[in-house]
């Protein structure tokens, strides 16, 4: 199982983000594309760190919602979603190419990610955006009980899916992520490591109600805006790559 992390999300050139601490320990970096966070210099530095540590880079696009960090849903038409995704993917790919890197995948951010998981209309638009990009990229989405159906949908338009689990987020009994405004939704350092260990050892996570939820994932995600989880990155890397 590979470890991926959402990065490049700082909006302050003078603020040190988690990138330098995280990059030596991850396999894939999902880099913000400017619509929810990130400025050109931050993205440039993040790409340079990825190149230095031989980390694969992917686009992490969102709804155009910097004020809400991309966590507010928007009612957009299919064509609007496709255009905004191509715009963000193309911008990041241009910066990556300038450093000798190419995009290896795409993973939507925040509300767009969650809308993709719950809305057939949004998911179809995201799938079409990936399929109609100038070169189709693998798409990362959440591993749920609907994974087989989602894979069939993706195959019908010619794209590959990589399913992910979350190290630092609490799950509900139906396999979704507990809403961030709920107590315990974001896990601290110890709980993050415990959840990752359980996933590697048993293929399950414990839900908010204490049930064992089976998850079959290709990659494990850590959020770069969770300081407790970032502090656990070295231990998390050792845990995953010892399995």
C-alpha cells in the first residue's frame, strides 16, 4: 500500500507548510491547483521537493472556493466541472513539466471529492474530465462498498481507479467519512497510527460506533492540514512499508 498526502495548500509564502517534513516519507503528493489553496510559489516549491525525494505528483483540484478551503459544495453544470478540472490539471502539469516532472494521477479535493462519491451526476463529470484530458490519468477515490460499481463506471469511459483509505479520518458505519464538524472526525497522532495499523493488519477500520468496517484500498491518505497526523508521518511510513 502506498502513502499519499494532500500538499501545497498554504496561502502564505512566509508560512512553512508540512511539505518538507512529509515529502521524505510519502509515495504520492496530491498538489493543490490554486482553486481552494496554494499560490504559484508554494506549488513550485512543493513540486521541487517531490522531485528531490522522487515522489510521484498528482493534481488535487477543487471547486473554486478559496474562502471555504474547497469544503463547500457548488451546483455546477457538467461542462463547468469538466472545464474547471482541465484548467487546474493543466496549470499544475505546466509547472510540473518545467521541473522535469509529469502528473501521475488526479484526486479531487474536499466537497468536490465528496460530491463525486455521492452524486452520479458529479461523478460522471469528473470521470469524463479525466477521460477527455489530453492524456488519461488514474483517478483516486474513496474505497467503499460501491467500489466494484465505480470501477465499472470508470472502465466504461476508459480510465483507471485507485481506491484509497484515510489514516486520519473517522469512518461512519456505512463507509463514509464522519463530517468534519462532528467530534472525533479528525484523528490525533495516536489514533491515526492505530487506525493505519488496524488497516494493514486486519483490512478494517473501527467506525465512530465501534463497528469493524472492511476496506480494500490501494493507497492510504494523510491530510497535510492535520498537524497531529503530519507529526506521525515517519512512524506511519515505517508501519505501511513494513507490511
